C-alpha cells in the first residue's frame, strides 16, 4: 500500500537514531533515493507479501502483527521515533526468501521514511561492508547451528524412542519364547498321557466322552471370564478340596489353572461321572494338559499381537510410506506417540486420555505433528521429575476438544511448573531449563514452527505449580501445502 508523498528533509532523517552518525552527503543520498510517505490509519503492508521497502517511522503509531491460524496477533505497538520494519534482510539478496515477516498498520496519521529494498541493500553493502559480513554470518550461522542441533536433537529423540521400542518389543517376544518352550513340554506330556489312557481298560464310549470333554474344555477356555482376586481364590480353594477328596495329587497346582480356564467343581463332576475311580486321575491330568496348552497358545497369540501392534504404532509414528500431507486422525497420532514414549513415561506416571472422539479428521503433516507431541510429552515428563533427577512421578493428561473452528490438543502435567521469570523465553531458540547435556533448547522452537508456520495454528501455555498446560490449536480446514521458510522470524519494532 502506497502512502502520500511528502518532502524529505536530510536534517529530520539525521535526527533518527538509526542515521545519526551518517555524513551530510550520505543523508542527502538517502533523501534522493528514498522518500517520505504519509499514511492514514490502516494497513501499510501484509505478512507474506514481497518485501519491497524498508520503513523507518518519523512520527505516529505503528502496530506489528503476526498471522496465527486465521487471526492476526499483535506483537508490538509503539510510537517511538526511528523504529523500523519491512525489508530488513534485503542485504542478503536472493539467498533468502524476501517477504515481509509480519504485517504493519498505523493507528493514526503516520509518516515514514521509505527506502526501496534494492537501494537499502546496496547502501548497506557499500557503507557498512564489515557489518553486512557480520550480519550475514550471524544470520546463516544461526540457521546452520539451529539446523545441526535440531538434527542432533532428532537423532537423540530417535535413539530414545528406539530404546523404548526395543524394551517394549522385548517383553512380548520373551513371553512368546517362554510360552512356546512350555507348550512344547506340555504337548509332550499330553501325548504321554494319551498313550496311558489308550493302554487302559477304557471302552469306546468312555474314550468318546473324554474326547468330547476335551473339545468342550478347549471351548470353555476361550470364553473364560476374568475373575476378581477374591472370587478366584475362593474357586481355587473349592477346586483344590474337590481334587484332594478324589485322590488327585498336586491339586493345589492344578486348581489355579482350572480356575483360569473357567472350570468349576460341577465340570469336574461330569468328568468323574464319565470314568471310573481308578482312571479319574489320568483323565483329570489329560484335561489339565488340554487347559494348559490352550492357555499357552492364548499367551503366544497375545504376545505376537502385541508385537504386531507395536510395529503398527511405529509405522504410524514415523508415517512410513505415507504422503507428507494428508487428512489424519489426531487421536491415532497421539496414541502412537504415547505408545512409542511409554518407556520414557515410566510406571510412576499415570497417563489419562480425555479424547473427544466426535472430532473430525484434519488436513495436516502427521509426521511433523508427531514431533510436536513427542517434544511436549518429553517436556511434561521432565517437569515431573524430582529435584535430584529421580524417576518422574505424576499425571499426564492428554485432552482433545473442539474450539470453534479449530481442534484443541492439550498436554497437562502435574510438575513443578514453569518459573514466571522465564515464561517469556520458553519458545526462544536454544533456551532450555533442563540440566546441561539434557536439552538443546530447540524442542519448543520446533513445535512453534510446525504448529504456527507449517499448520497455521497456534501454540501457547498456562503454568502454575502442579498444573502446566500446553495447548495446540489446529485449523479444521486445509491450508495449501507449502514449504514454509525455516528462517528465524524477525520482530522489527
């Protein structure tokens, strides 16, 4: 937006703190190649537009804002003479994307000294070559350092996740191996018991009844109810007494297995009625082996299903073989991240999920959102550690809800909270409250870039001792997929 052309006075330009050390001929060149413009209340330029001019305020009031989601959030308001904004990175040329990093408007009639971006760049390089080299080194060096440390942080997070996933996979794998070995032993004993039964004086009808009981017992195992501790103990005592009364040895060992399979005294009475007293122990043993093999096969099935579930969660977390931008279920992303981080949360942290399952799927970059969840959960766990670094203890609550036209994801922890004196700096690159060697200070900066710059959402927090909440708000409608610039956002005024 162009303003009204006004006279340019080298004396007035030289009174600004930005130009106060310039020689008269330099001030003259500024007025010759630049201009003074007056603006009525309203917009001057908008965020994302090509950065064509460098603005220095002579008088008036200027407001800078950043676009967050669908809203413009005010970040600065000032009436100080000499504040500047606009094409401040013009001296970097086409090595960076030359767009306005914020929006600027004025709230009263305001005058600016306006310098075209190309002129500003050439003047900087001609008058201040050393400063330009220093600024270039600072800008690109900071980006390079940030990229390197960000990569390092992602590698550390990947290592931590890999260790947790390995631990989680090891448990069901070990259970499956152990159950398989036991199953082999039980099947061998079952074949031995079958030979003993077939060598006995069983008539055809008795053998048929035993085989029928075996099939029905296997079906009953599959449908066995889950009993409470007291009810299970009472049933075990009753079955143990029944087995002792009928001369079955080691009834104390067999009874818990039968109770787990859903068998009771009435079931054993039916078996006793089908065979004579002499062969009852062999029949009970045979049924016992049947129960044990069924339970062991269930254990193997549960273990392998658990492994498959973990592998699926890992694929979901990494978004392997999936498009970068897609319509995703936030709850699936949260669940996969929580599962991947279960080793880090530990047994002393209670994880509470308060999901609104009516929320729609949203257009997003799922792999990048998983990075956000990972950093926020990791910070929450760290906040719940004791002062001496002992295991974290507390409650982590993950909540989803609808907030007007946006989807809310909230991470709440019961840690010590964020000290008031550092709350303004938590999203700054390289700032961390973690001990030396435990944090790079880029986790929340990465979260901010992914949520705000990449997804056009917002990220903020509320904190007090025992209740810290980080809230991510994501739009329900699709922004156009883009390659958001990863440069450090500039605040000008």
